[in-house]
C-alpha cells in the first residue's frame, strides 16, 4: 500500500472507536487522584532511588560514605582488641 492509502484507511478506522459517555469524567477523576497523591508521600523511596541512579556524584558520595563507615568500624574494632579493655577500665 502507498502512504496515502494507509492514511485513508487509518482515517476511516479511527472513526469507529467507541468512547463511553463517562470518558471525560473518568479521565478528570484520574487526574485529580494523581494530583492529590503526588504530594501526599513526601519521602518516596522510588523517587529517591531514581534520583540516586541518575546522578553519578550522588552515587559516588554514597559509596564513599559507606566505605568510610566500614573502614572506621574495622579500625575501631582493632583498637578495642589491641587495648585489651584499657578504655573501659
């Protein structure tokens, strides 16, 4: 088929779509629900994960903070073992 024939066939078929009488009410109801729920959840985990995955600097910062926390725990544990409880009395 040529492009014009395809377009004419599409124009004829698009008129046969059945839209219910409550289509506009249902659409506006869903928009209203979406707008109400958009601000109801201030701490959204999914939004936080999307933010982290999009920004490489945030990813680097979180990995660095995790590494520093892990190394700090290991160093603290080694110090506690080597001091033999001198810190605790």
